[in-house]
C-alpha cells in the first residue's frame, strides 16, 4: 500500500508541476522563471498546510502523508521538502543549522551545478 501511495502521489505531482508551470509560462512568458517560482511557492504553501494537518491536527495518517507530502509534493517540487526540513530545524531550536541549510543548499547547489555543467561542456 505504501508503494502505491508513493506512486500515485508522484505521478499526480509530476503532472501537476508540468501543467501549472506550462500554464504560467504561457500566460507570463519565459523572460523570468515564473513557472518554476509558482510551482515552488505553491508547493511550499501546500506542504505547510499538510504539515499542520498531520502534525498539529492529526488529520493525516501515514499513507496520506506518503501520498501527499512525499509522493505529490516530492514530485511537484523538492523545494517544498527543503523548506519543510529547514522549518523543522527552526522549530526544534536549531536556527543556525536552519540558516546554514538555506545558505549551503542554495550556494553549494549552484556551485555544483556549474561544475557539472562545465564538465558536460568538456565531454
């Protein structure tokens, strides 16, 4: 049942990302990554809502969390998971680690992207 929840969530999250980003790009153009921004921000809102429903209100069981938080949000945007994990660090009093996660992920992510890109250009 867990695998099915992940698969269904992942499939729907992938399609939702494709259609939402495409709709945004068609409406606003591609001069700025509006589609990705819309996906990432809406994913952050949605995973925040789901976190509250599961952790504070206890309205989501384990399979619903797998389907919605890991499957759907994970395929829709990993940025939402990154923000949730950073928020969890802050919630547990690990403010410095939360900011280190933000800075390291963004800066190091861009650096390793560039390294991979440069390597790819030389092949």
